[in-house]
C-alpha cells in the first residue's frame, strides 16, 4: 500500500538448508529417557537367560548397545538429507519396500524364526523386512496425499488407490506370516488418510470392511484362532495356549504400586517367554510397579505428542509432505505401544510386536531411530522456514 512503512525480511537459501542442524531438545530428552529405560530393562529381563544359554549374562545388553549405536548412525544420516529428497524418492522407495517384502518370502533369502519367515541375514544383524518397508510405505502414502489431496477428499476412487497399494503390502506381510505388522501398517495409514480429509462415509465403510476381513483371517487360521481363544480365557489352559499371557499377568500383578525392585523379577526366570522382547513391559511392571508403568506410558504419550507438534510446525511452514510423514510417526508409535501394552495386560490377543525403543531387537531399534532422525530433519527445516518470513526487526527484538 502507498504510504505503508517498508519492512525488510530475511529469506533462507533455496531449499531452506542450513549448515548447522537445529535439534529438538524435547524430542531428544524423551528418546534418551526411553532408550535408557529400555537398556536397563533388557538387561534385567535377559540376564538369567543369557547366562544360562550363552554363558554371558550381558550378551543381550552388548548387542542392544550395538544396535543403539547403529540406530544413532542411521538417525544422523537421515537427518542430513533434505526432506525434499525423501519426497522426490518416495516412489522408488515404494518399489524397494515391495522388493524387501517379496525377497523375505524366498527360501534361502528369508530366514525362519518361530515358524515365521520375516528376517534376512545381513552379517551379524537379522533385518526384519517389515520394519523398513513400513517406513517406506508411509513415505509414499504421505506423498500420495500431498499430490492427490483434492482427488482423495472428493472421490472414493482417490481413496481406493493408496489402499490398494497398502493392501498389497499387507497381503505380503500375512504370507510371512506377520499379522501384527499388517494391522499396524494399515491402522497407521488409515489414520493418515483420515487426517488428509477423506469423506467420513468412505472412511468408515473401508474401516468396517477391513475389520471384517481381519476378523475372517483370524477365524480362518487355526494358529490365530488358538491365540484368540487363549486371549479370551488364558486361565482355561494356563500351561499351553494361555501360558504366555498368564505369566505376563502374574508379573504385572506382582508389581503392585512400586514393584518388587529392579532385577528382582521372578517371572523372567524362565517362566515368561520372550521376556526381553515382546514382554519386556511385563517385567518392567513387575520390577518398577505402577509408578514405573506410568512414567513409561507418559514418555510414549509425550513422544507421540512431540511428533504431532513437529508435524504442525511443518504444516505451518508449508511443508505438507513433511507434516504428514511426521504425523505418521506419532500415529505409529502411539498405536504400536498401545498394542504391545494391551497384549501384555491381556487386553488384546498376543501379537509379535515390540515395544518401540524398549524391547530388544536390532531392526526395530535401528529403523525407529532412523525415523526419528527424519523427524529431527523436519523440525530443523520447519524452524528455518518459519524464521525466514519473520521481519528482521522482530527477530532482533
């Protein structure tokens, strides 16, 4: 306007790049807290099994520390790559995700553990294909939402296209079989599409069909049906189908308010199977009690909330793909943590899902930390984009 005072702005360089990465201290503190608790609980839960089976009581702690180091390297590498690059590569990475899910099913490449072909041997690390594929599939889902948002919001066809891709990936996961990973993938993607503005009648129709399909898969499989019946009444067969759940419930019940003390768990002494992986939460509840449980649940809630906060920062900075992808982490961590805790407490049927950042496991830990590195990158770029449009006088003030 004529006569209006001139205001000078300082704009960032093309691509909003900065040589120095701006880290999110809140996110770092939350993740550090969960990692520290995880290392302590993995050590406590595995020390007896490792001593008896491997002759080294700290075997699993050493491996977990190695995985943490590898995960931090992955996080650092992911944080140095601009989000524009990840968005541009979303389709090639989608093809990589399907390649991994197919390769793991090939005998000689896929490695069978406990009847499931989910891993590929990479030296001293067993790569779980579903962990990597999930992140890559959600990258593409975020890209599709940004590119086809109008089509997604207005027509049913635009909603079906990404679902067809996700269902294809879910079917490959069911062939492993990995029912838990398929459920988490579809659940996370569905919430992302809901946030994108899909019409409610379309969303709930597909959700009902998906729920019905998953129910049929459970009933049609004797293995899954046995797990479901064991979940409904584990005390009916406490030494067979309900053994794992009954031992978990005993552990949680023994913890009471403040626990039996760190390292004093009884259930981890060859009673509770998978005590340092899928059921580390039960050991934590036994040793640290309700107080420890509340702290851990609060940290997961803060982690999910921080991811949504970063997503909002990205949206306000006009970084739409980054906003949806950051949201996907918040949705996933809240969903998977809730399922793991629900399984440990007998609220959900038993599934082979880890507790993020706490359970023992290389693939889960490395991929999760790498994903967090991308979250830090989004926070950095959103901060630069937000500051670039602030008047210089306001910034100096």
